[in-house]
DNA sequence: CGAGTACTTGAAAGATCTCAAATTAGGTGG
DNA sequence: CCACCTAATTTGAGATCTTTCAAGTACTCG
């Protein structure tokens, strides 16, 4: 997508000196906790979430290997949302100072990172529109499609059958629904022949119809960075 | 918040060469339209929105003078959302190439811009959590608080009484509700003594309670950019 | 003054939640 | 491998929230 020069590549590789393991169910960062680190996920799966005053949880984003998370520390110095490991995971912490170094020394890389953030932002607005305007059934469908896309990005052979890796409670916290209603919507999708379920695995039977109802767009697929200046020689 | 050196200031000022007026009700950018420009709003008010397949509209963000909008073009080269003027407005277009120039020549400014984007992103996630988890009444309250904060940022004397500048239809499109229900929620807030309404103006009567129920956070108030390196001498 | 848009209200339909209970699945110690 | 324990899923029934439809009122602009 973007070709890096050797020094650029080296700068990126150098970011990942330390690694940190997080056991499933552990909290990596608490909401409002003072912190100057962001992370990339190396393996496993995280969620970013917020808690509301009434104790309910809103999952903001599912984080898969390769994702960058927590860039907000460059503006706040504290985390606007919590990070929780849904599976045993390994993260690479990056201090915001290192981000500044990249911007100063490798502007092309900085632009590429900014573009990545924009992709995530667009995904966030897609989700926002979904929460505001889609039916419960469509929001659940959107999660299924999203997870499938993300799994496929890690492993190209992922087909239309896959393990969700989420409880119905978690799907509910992502879609703004109760676990009970998520269950009913899954059943409804199943009854309508859009999906099938068996031993914890889901199969997307009618992807086209699912996508249409969920207003699904794969933002990453439409990224265009060709306008960036070419890599410096070296 | 951040002190710019003269060359940095000059670089920013230079961005705003042209101006463009947009009449109330006019569309500045259509969704998915090819475009390589972003904008700052000089005066007036815009909304960023998406249309869903069923024709419903989700307002993603209200844009006030000083706001930057459309940074997504650095990643996509087309607009992921539409921009519409809710009032007669003046915008300053900025080409993404100019953004790249800033990153290459004024990295401190680039970091400050990135931080601003992060503030907006945090605001977006606050809104996402609101759509997912707040009651209709609280979501309407959140819009009132948001607009008041934004107006006050333009004009410090704005008190607890102000003109919304939005129809109930627009509030509905921002909160994921119907205009009819927005009306009922406003009435309810009024009956509960949280707000008052008179000749198109709203008064916040119990800000503390409104904030609590709407899970309101003023993200901009907690920004910290002091960790950035000092300005280069020049 | 007249037309159009926005606002307001009522009644009924539809969607989602809550509460409660039954069933299934997975993990652990013996 | 079994027995048990806990978490997750499933289903039903009724309550609550939000939308839809319809009609009437208020406001603004030419």
C-alpha cells in the first residue's frame, strides 16, 4: 500500500522493542487512567470500551493484530477509553514521544499513520450511523460482517464460516442491545436463512443481503495513498 | 494551548488563501464524491452526515467556526460523508497536498493538528457510546449541552440561554430518533425542570443534572500538549 | 393574506428490554 | 472419564420505550 525506504522501515521496527503479554480477561488500560503509551496488537484480541454512569458498557471497537490503539494519548495524556483483552494477547507499547520522533524524522511514515487513523475514524462513523439508524437485526449482522472481515485480514483462508470469539453479551455491548435481544436477532437471521450456526461457529449464508441490510463498507479496501510523495532515496 | 513560532504561524495562515461561501441549505460535499480537499469553517455552521440505504440520515457531527473537517481525504481521496450548510457559511478549502507540506516542513504543527483530530475522535466515541447506551431523553440532553459548549467556545458570553439553530428533525437525525420523539423528550426535559424554552431559545436550568444524565465530557477542556517539544527558534 | 415548514399532541403499532426459568457448553478436580 | 460448577445461551411473557400515522396549531416569508 505504501513502500517504505530502509530507514523508514528501520524506524518502524525500532518502535517495537518491548512486548507485553496480557492474559484473557485482563484490563490493559483503565478509562481515565494517566498514560502516555499507545499500543499495537501483535496477537490476540482486545476491545476498547467506555463505561457509562449507570454501569452499562459500550464497546467502541474490536482490536485485531496489526491494529494501532490509543493514539488519543497524544492529545490527552490519559486514556479516554479502557482496553480489555478478550483473548490472551501480546501488545507492543509505544510512547507518545516515539510518535513525535517519527513525525519529526520520517514525515512520510507519519502521513501513512495519519491515514490509518483516518480509516479507523471512518469505520467509527460507520458504526455511529449504524447505532443511530439501523435495526437491532442489522446491527448484529454488521458485527458478524465486521469480525469476518477482520479475521480474513489476518488469515486469507478464512471463509464464510468462522468462530466469532464473542459472547452474545459482548455483541450486545457493541451494538447497544441486551444479550437477550442479540440472541433473538441471531435466531432471526438464522430463521431467515442469512446465517447458520453450529458448535460456536457462524456461517454467512447470504453475504450480499447481510451487507445490504447492515450498510456495510470495507473502508480499508478503498484506501488510496498513491498521492503521497515517493520515498526518499537511502 | 500551543505556541507557534513565526514560520509555523505563517505556514498555517498561508493555508487559508481562498475562501468559499456556502448558502444555507447548500451541500458543500456529497457522500462518496471524489475530492482532495478538506476545510476549516470560518463562519456559519455545517453538519457532516451519512445517508443509509433506507434513506434515513445520520448526522455525525456539528461543525462550528474554527473546526477542521474532512481530513479523511488523506486516506481515501473521496468523502466518506456529506457536508451541508445549516446556516450561511464561509469555508477555507485546504488541499491534502498542503497537509503533507505541513507534515514535512512543520512537524510540531502537524502534531498539534493530529492532536486536534484525536480530540474529535474522542468526541465521536462519546457520541457513539451515547447512541448505544443512553435513553432518548439523555441523547437529546447531550445535543443541547454540546451545542451550548460549542457556542460558548465561539463567544464567551453565551450563557445558559441560547438559540439552538437546529430543527427537531435535525436533532433527531443526530440522536437517532424521530422528530416527533425529540419533541416529546424536549417537553419532558421541560416538565422535569431541566430546561426551559421560549421563542426558539433554550435555557439550561439544571446543568449538573443534564450533564450527569447525558454522560457529558468536554474533551477539549482536558487537552494537554505540553509534552510537545518547544518551538524551533526562528 | 396564503403557503409552506416546523412544532405539538393523541392513539395505536412495533421494537426492545426486563425478569424469570430452563437448557446447553465448557472447564476443573477427582 | 465422570461429576460438578459456572458461564453462556435460549425461550416465554409482560412492561416500557420509540415509532408511525394522523391531525391540528404556530411561525415565517413573500
